C-alpha cells in the first residue's frame, strides 16, 4: 500500500520548516536557501514537495543576462507556516 503524502508528513521532514521560515523574510533564489539547507539534493527535494502542495511558488526572473528561479511563500504557505508555528508553540508548552 502506497503511503499518501500529506502536508503534515511534509512538516516532519528535515529542513521544511527552516526553508519556510527563510522564505517568510522574502523571496529567495535556490542558492540563497543554502544557508538553511546545505545539501543541494535535499534542498531540491524539499522545494519540489513544497511546490506540490502549493505552499511555495516559483517565479522565473532575470538577473542580468541570466534567468533564475525565485521562490516565495504562497498565501497557502503563509497560513500553513502560521499553523506550524502554533503547533510548535503548543509542543514546547507540553
């Protein structure tokens, strides 16, 4: 039986929360997220998963002559992050 992916299971994975907290401060490029997740493969995986759930959105942008992708929290992502912070706060009180 294949396990169904859920938003809750995504938040149990390493670096998910850290990436979202970083994006809360404003849009970031892939390389800018290295400070919260050094492993490039892991960073790529988390970004794909967050995009699947529409928690983050990507926007192609031109920087000089280069095209880069900039990631930002979606409205769903902002609400999800707020809930995650409440859960974290509740957990810390236990």
